[in-house]
C-alpha cells in the first residue's frame, strides 16, 4: 500500500482503503480497480489523496485515529448545525457533544496516537471535514499538554465548532458570529464560544478580530488556532497550495513565538508524522524506500522498507531499516509519484 495524490492516479491501480461519498456510502471498496471514470469522479470530489495497493511495499497498517463511521456522523451533525444557524435556529449541542465524545473514545483507544494523513473526503463537505480534523488535532495537542478530561472535552467542543460562524459570513467576522452564536447557547461551556472568537488571533498580536497577544489569548484558542493553521496547509483542496506534512510542520515551527504560542507548537508537533506511512523517500545515502511505520516517540525517525538503491535500481529483497537505530541515516527528500513510477515501473 502507498499514499498517492489524486492528480497522479492511473487507471488500473487498485484501491487499498475504502472511499466514501458525501453521504457516507462506500463509493469504492478496497480492492476495486480504478477506471478513468472513477478517477474523474474522485478528482471532482476534491479528495487530495487515496491509498492504493503496492506489490513491492505490500499491505501497511495505518491505524485510523477515528472510525470512518464517527467522522461521517460528525460531518452530518455539523452540516445540520450550519443549517440551523442559517435558519436562526438553535444548534443541537447535545448531538455535537455526543460526536465529540465518540471522537474522544476513539482517540483514547489508539495505541500509537500519531497523526498520519488526514482523511478529507469531498470538497462540498470540506469545511465540516476540516472541523473534524481540527478537533482531532486539538484534542491530541491538549492531551500532550496534560489537560484534564473536562478541559479536553471543552477544547474539543470549541475546536469542532470553531468555524460555525462561517454559516453567516466567510470573512473575518465569522469569528465574532461564531462567538455570538455559541455564547447564546446555555448548554455550552462559554470557553468553547471564546475558541470560535479567538482561533484567528496570533501570538504576536497580528491576528483578528481583536489583535490579542501572547497569554491574553486563551490556551484553547491558541491550540485550535495552531491546529487550524496546520490543517489548512496540508488539506487545501487546491493542489498547488497543499503542502506535505513535513513542509507544513516546518512552517508551524518557524512560526513558534511569532504567530503561534511556543509551548503549543511544541506539544502540537510531537504528535504529527512528518513522513506518514506510505510515503516514498530518499535517504542521505541515496537509497530509496517507503515509510512503513512511525515511532510515536520520535516521528522524524520512522521505519523504512528499502526498495531501490542509490542509482534507482530496484532491490531483489526489500530490507527494513529503523532510523531509530541507524543514526547516520536521515531522510533527504520525498519521492513524488512521477519519480516513483520512473524507478518502480
Ligand atoms: Fe476560521
């Protein structure tokens, strides 16, 4: 199995993980063979990447952070909430709260809690999928910061509803709208409303709407702001704007102490795989391999299955090397699909 950007798909490739449509129905099951018609369909849906089977690499174990079912139900609940806001009706906070609880349950059950590639399904549901991803990223960061259960729950609620104001306006006012909508809801902790208000504030005071600075920004606002910043970089529906996780992490780290809170950045980056499972990479000695597992304690030093030597000749056997043990080796670059097809055929 390997991850592949949608723009690089070819007819005949085999799907390695099921793909769902807007309504949570399976569009293509694992094992399905891609036709040009399906590739067009996937492209029109705005899915940035999928997993395809790969004979050399074999099956890979990418532990899902949350169940597909939970993501789909949450997206539906958020869509409903947005429709309520548009009709000036109350949001069903109970329903959203149940979804955040399901996300929390799923995350607690993951043994190696590290973020690989985020599953973004379709462009017309993009904003809701983005909210789910921001919620997951925020909760994991909150856990890394040692927040207690109650705080994590409030953080999760703020994160999942951070862009709820966008139902009323797309501009910077969406922060104020979000605050007003959520503050008026008596069943919701007011801190969650402040998250919607503050998620575009910046540590250096250059954010909006109030240009809050440093510690004046609530910790949850900083966390959700960082998660939002990162997810926008890696899941942009426009391929030309979209970055690889290692590139997005570099930007996040470069903003530490500038746009972003340094402690939050530290906790955030700990949990993200810069080179997710399924990524093809070139090492500093020229060898080429595919990431097959990521170590939670040192995500920058994953386990790699070597597939080609430094002149691009396919190996006869594919040894696995652990960068935790091979201290002189490091990842030099990502091999994109085009380069990969040249080497692997
Ligand atoms: Fe926003």
